[in-house]
């Protein structure tokens, strides 16, 4: 699907991913409309200034919440593509505020589906997380429910437009709330030691630009109901600390409520529906709205005992790799 001359709406458009996606669209494409849908007017004003939009051009800023179905439907009128990035993402906050997490991540997903169907949107692609696979915390469980809502939504649209798909990836390097800016802030304030939850902890790692590129590439591949998973490296929490503060000591503070020691992107139970596409995996829907035999089934089926987890991953970032990647990510004009 070409983003040129398309009308695109991004829920959570002032977040880390939303901001990077908007910049990507403005730099590489010529969309007809680019709609920022979020609930924080201050962040929208700051984003408008950051994008240098004295003349708004194709940009539109909609104040709204994914909890409000009517407002979503109004914002989606005439929209071709919806990128659903809005979510409550902090694990500890979700554990302490469960009703709020469900309202945004689950009811909000349902509202996006209804709004897209009623407005006649062509495609909807929703962002998920590694925490949705075998979830042990409410955030992960709410995103798993969201994933199920979006994959099943293709039946609500009757095999026609809109088509719905999901992208699931790991921790976004240097995004707001991630460990990298936390460590960087502590070191900038003069800290001589860094808090380590558990020295064995591992996570998947992806940059913001890689996440944006992946989402855009999935728009051309999606037929409806898939969960796309990129092949990305793992990193150790100790190597993150060594990359940012090589001289700093480590202070073990313990795993926080709802945290995992390692993360999973594809479980062994999903392996039966998973195919290897070379640079990514795709979990195909149990009940497809399209003909699987049309192209003989893209990619190669994975083994039934396959699972994709951060501690058994084939690709790893060392402390030096991570330091280099951070320098590239934070360089002027990067991303």
C-alpha cells in the first residue's frame, strides 16, 4: 500500500513510535492527510513545533481518546490507513491501575475496530509487544487481548475492507520509559552505580527507525489477521549497563512486579501457525479470510517445537554493539 496520496491516522501519534512514524511519512512520502490522534494537547503543540509546521500542510491534530468510539469514528472519516499505537505501556502502572489499562488497551482496541469498519478504512495495523506472548502481567495480557481483537476483526468486516493485522516486536531502544534513558539520566546526574533488576535478564531490542520501517513493510504484506514478528537481536541488561556506564558499579534491586526474566515473541503453541519469511516471522490466523493456497503459503513453516525468546535467540548485541547503535540512534538527524 503506497503512503503517497493516502489519508493516514495514527492513534497515540505523540508517543515515541507515533512521532518517528510521522517524521518518516513527511520525509519519504507525500500523504494527502496525516492525522495525529491523541489526548494531550500540550504534546500535540510541542510535536507541531518540533516538526516545524508553521504551515500545517497535510498534518491534522485531533484531540481524542481511543476510549471514545464516537470521536474515533469522526476522526477516521475519509481515512485510508490507521496505525494504532495508542496504549498504556508501563508494566508497574498497569498492575496498580488495572481498570485504566483495560479501558485503553482492550476497550480502546475494540473502539478502533468499530470506528474503522464504520468509516470504511482500508487497512488497520496495530502495534503489539513481546509481553503479549505468554503474558504474566496485565499489560501483556491486555495487549494479547488487543491482538486477538484485531486478528478476529477481519471476520467482522466480512473478508472485505478494512483488513486488520498486528506487528509484534521487542523493546524499542531509547524510547520513553525504556531502561536506556533511565540509565543515561542517572549517569548524567552523577550516579556511580546503576540499578540492575537481575543480572540474568535479557530483552529483544529494536530501534525506532527499524520499528517504523517494519510497520511500513508489513502494510504491503498483510492480507488480514496476521501477527508479524521481526527478526531482531537480544541484549543483556548487564551489557546495557556496560555500554552506557562502563565504569559504573551495579546494584541488584530485584525484578519489579509483573516483570519477566526473559521475553518471548513467539510461543511454541503459536509455532504451528508460524512461517519464516526470511527477515521476519508471521503467525497466520487460525481462521483466514483469504485463500492460503493462492500463493502456496508464503515462507517456510517453522518446527512444532520452535519458540522465539530473548534468552535463546541466535542474534545478540554486545556492549560495544549497543554503544555503537546508541551513537547512531542519537546522532543529529538520525531516524
